[in-house]
């Protein structure tokens, strides 16, 4: 079952189960060039008004890195260096916060993060906000949503999307019965009290198969749901890969390129292991001006499987499906 994608956790081995037919791995482009401090898990990035990129990742209360060009990255502190005291009920460790999601709305940066323990779905999503995104400026807003042992879903891997009508939506989920979504109140950053529905977006054909790390973006009249399939956190033995489906509605009806519903195990692969770039996943998607970026980690086969930042441009084919460039 699902485990936290922490740098500090080694997961038990599980067999990889093949998914739908996909392009040959050799067709996938290598990650773009990055330099500096780029050893990361679960990266998420936002661009500030002054052009500075802030990159957030799992470890040490959510690590922060900055860049001016999306190439050279410098370590720049942590979001919550002392952790979150409320989180000990779910993790036993105030600083074991991971899988961040970051975005900017109405003068504030919103960073959602995960709290859990190995193999458990007694999990939670928290929220921190900041006026600047810099270290020392973050305020923890506490618990947003949780899941309980014995339930059929896992409240981790959050991703906030704001639709064209100004409605806020939080997708999340890992293993169990897959990817879920709730509506968020923009006034609080927490679940909207007038809509308590938990929507089902995607799942594998069995709970023993991995699906997690959702991210939803709008493009060309569709919403695209990106997920990571299979296994992370195993260095060169990792089997992560990035899948996608799309829908005309943000909260359901996602299908893959072949028309298979994502709630029935559908998914179109857009990147997987190729060459030294092993197990790409834990992704987020950033719209940066005219560019759309896939930001992820992979395990470097030429560097003892070190988790490393990957960034690629996303292109769109004639049928409106994303591919990496």
C-alpha cells in the first residue's frame, strides 16, 4: 500500500504491473539542464512577481530552493523548519512533512503538504501561507483534510486548482481507491462547508497498484489530470512513470487517449524510465507565461540512484494531448 515519498523512507519491493501500450521509452526526451542544489523529491515550483522561482520539495519541514532562470538552483531554507505540532497525531514527527503543492492567489502563496506514516492511510493534508514564499515568512494554517485507517482512500499528495469560474478544488490521493477531489473555500483554504462531496477522479484496477501525486491543469477546453503510477523511493529500482487523462469537467469524467475511464484503470503514459533517468514521477505542472512545465524527480542511474530534479517543457499534439519536449 501507499507510503510517504520521504527521502528518509525505504519502501518494500513490489512487482511492476504493465499498463496500457505507450510510446517506446527511447522516444522520451531527457530532462532539461539543471545545476546547483537539485537533489529533491516531490518538487513543486512557483514564479514570484520579481521573476524568482521558488522550488519546494519533501524533507526537513519542506525544503525551499530558488532560481532566476529555471536552471541554477540554490538551497534557501525551509517552509516550517520547526514542523507542525498538530501533525504528530498522524506522523509522530513534527517535521515529517512532504509532497508540497504551491500556488499564488490573491496576494498569498498557498502551500499544501502531506502528513502520514509508512504504509498507513491515517493521513492528513495541511496548509501554510506566505506573502512572499521566502523562508521565515510562512504561517501554518493547520489541518485541511484527513483520512482514517480502515477507510478506502488516502489524504496525501494535495494539488490546488482554481477553475475559470474562480472555484477552488483540491485533488489528492494515493493507492487504495485512488485519486479524489474536494471543493475548497477561498476564504479559508479549507473544504467548502456548502459542498462536502468527495469526488472520484482516477484509480487503478486493483488496490495493490500504485497511483498518486495528482495534478490538474486546464488547457484548450479540457482539464488534464497528471498522476504518478507504480513505485517511487527505491533508487535505481524505482518504477514511477507519469500518466495523464482529460475531462471537460474538473471533478470527474477523465479518460485516456484510448477513451478508457481513469476510474477504470485508464491512463496515457507521457514519460517513464529511459536511460539513466529512472522512475520519473512525483510531478507537478507549472504554467509559466507561454510555457507549461512538468517538474518531477527521477533517480539518476549515473549517480547511485540519487533523487534529482527534472524539468521538461510540455507540448500539445494535434489532438490536444500533452507530450514532453
